[in-house]
């Protein structure tokens, strides 16, 4: 990154970014992060900020695509019903789909299991000029596989490599992978949508009551909910060991979806603002060519009028 963000934008958005950003410096305890935080906002004010951020994001995305130098990788993690899907939809509504790619990673296929655990995520990385969104990500390989050891056993690793150090080793691999991306022009932002168990219960009930949302629900969600303490402990371990200055985690209060969207949108906009994005300027030879093109087009119009 080669430019500091404008003071006005930084000051405007900082209160919705810094309190929730963790870059690995200092101690981290998930219990210290409130799930129902909403700052000094109400829903109406939050909507105004969301709309402003969407306009900024659309402008930045167009320049990012035209400049074709940087790329942006956004990683969304969280418990079921934390609001990942709705946050992505709300923030990227109206964004040019030509420069934005969304990948929702499900259970690995047999083909994917024949490769290393990062492989399917590497092939989905955003190209230069693009925004890539991972709805769940390579972090599932330190999360679900850790909560459910039987899944790890099916990943076809040589048995001698499955040791007590495997999670530390995967943290090291992921950290190195994300450092590599940052050194090659990919900005990595990671969002953990931190929802409370009670709010998840309410959202599950809503899914059951609203026909249009029932398709999202399965008994598997209830089984995973029973493992809530285990998931929280593993998430704490993940954030603590993989947050870095080049790929920070944002622990997003997710009980109020409208506030979560303010935090996420502000973090994205602030990161893009640092890149000094601008439309490429035509070189001298191109400008001369444009003059000839203009003459040809104007001449064409003159012929049409003569007829």
C-alpha cells in the first residue's frame, strides 16, 4: 500500500474499524468481544453509512478493475446464521459482477481431497483487478476438521503426518500463504461474524417460521449448535494464531446485522482507500491514436449527413 487514506475518511470510519481489528499484537480473548455492540448508531444512521460505503465501494471497485494491479480477498467465517450470506448480499449489491467473484466452500469433493488442503482455495483466488469473496474458506480446515476429527481422518493424509502438532502447522501454512498473497498484491481481510448463541437460536426459529427461509435449515445445524463451546474455543485459537498485520482479523459484532454491515463495509472501504486507486492515464502514442479515431468517426458522421 502506497498512500495514507484521507484524514476525513479515516476519521469517519475508524470508530467502526479499529475496535474490532486484531492484527496479532497483544492478547486476544473472544469473550472480551461483545456480540451485541452497536456503537453510537441506530438502525437508521447505520443505513446511511451502509449506502455511503456501497457508493464508495462501487467507485473503488471500478478503479481497481481498470488499474489491474491489486486484488482484494475477503474471507467470511462464522457460526451458522451469523449473517455471512446477507452481509455479502447487502454490501455488494450493485457492484459490477465482472470484477467480483464469490465462492461458497462446501464439503470437499473426492477430487479436492486428492490435493493439499489449500489447493481448492488457491484456484479460486481473485485475479488482479478483482475482488474475491470466500464464504467460508481454508479456515474450515482448522475448524470443522478439528471439531470433528473423523473428517480429518478422511482427508487421505499419510498417517504419520497427523500428529498433535497438525493444527499449529496448519496455522503456520496459512499465515505463510496469506503473507505470500500480500507480497504479490492481494489485500487479505478476514471477518469473523461473532454472533451470540441466543441470537443464533432466534434466527433458527425465524428460519423455521418463514417458508422462504426454511430451505436454509437442516438438523445438522442443531447438531453443530450442540458443539457451540468447542467451536468458540477453536475460533479463538484460529484468530489468535493467524491474525497478522498483513492479514488482520475483524471480530465483527453480529447480533445486529445492520451494525455488522457497517463494520465490514467500513473496513473494506478503508483498505481500498489506501491503495491510491485511479483510472489509468493514456500514454502519448495512445492520445495520438485517439485523435485519428475521432477524425474517422467525425468523418463517418459527415458522410451520413451528406446522404
